[in-house]
C-alpha cells in the first residue's frame, strides 16, 4: 500500500496535469479567438481603406463637375444680363432654337407716344411647330427629372448619414477588438486572473484533502 505522502504526491501530480491540460485548452481557445479577431480587424481595415479611397475619388469627380457647371452657369448669366432691350431679346430668342428647319422671326414695332411699349409679333413657320413642341416637352421632362434628382439627392444624403453612423459603430467594434487583443479591459484582466486563482485554490484544496487534513 502507498503511504500518505505518496498518495499526496500522486494526487498533486494528477491535479497539476489536469489543470495544465485545462489551462492549455483555455489558452488555445483564447489564441483562436485572438487570431479570428486579428483577421476581422485586417478585413475591416481593408474595407475602410477601400471606402475611403472610393469616397475621395467620388468627391474629386463631384468637385470637378460642380466647378465646371458653376463656370458655365456664370457665363450664361453674364450673357443673359447683357441682353436688355426688346430688339436684343427679339434677336436672342430665335438663336436658342438652332434646330428649327426655318428661322423664327420676332418683330418689335417702334414705340410711339400713343403706344410706348408695342407688342412684339413672332412669325413661326409651320414646319418649326413639331420642333417647338418637342423642345417644350423636353423642358417639361427635364424639369421633372431635375425635381426627382433633388429628391434622390436628399435621400442619398440621409442614407450617407446612416452609413457614417454604421461606420462609426464598426470603428468602435474595431477598437474593442484591439483592446481585447491587448489583454482586454481592466475588468476583463481581473476576471481572467480570478479564474486562474480559483483553479489554483482548487488544486491546493484537493492536495490538502488528499493528505487527510480535510477530515
């Protein structure tokens, strides 16, 4: 038969072996979690970088398009502001429809004391009527499209705000993962240390009982 000392040593050896295996399993699980977290952070960083690059590309293209449109509008407004007299306007209007088969003529009678602002008369050839109809219809369609685009733009702005909120949430999750990879928060480290203290206390208690001191 084994003496009490041998029994204690055997019990302690078994308990240390079991605790070692248990500790290795915990370490392995934590290692796997760490590897998964690192992979998630790398994937998130890659997605963030791609989104940032795409956003910068779109912002540069939008700025170039907006600047070109602003310059064109400024030139159009400057030209229109220079057209003041009825004769100038009568000459300018037909030029805005260069696709008509025959030119449209606008006549402004000379002003008199009895009629200082006589009505202008426009002569529109019949062959031009279908072209004018299509031009007016296109203006109506473009106006509706512009209104729709403005509504879509407002909706996209709202969606962009929601997307930014989601990105901020992902950044917070990424920060939390990085904190976990560094050992977790203070309370997490205390909890992990407490777990090993409990394991150690259990081993000590088992060894004491195996020596017969629990009786």
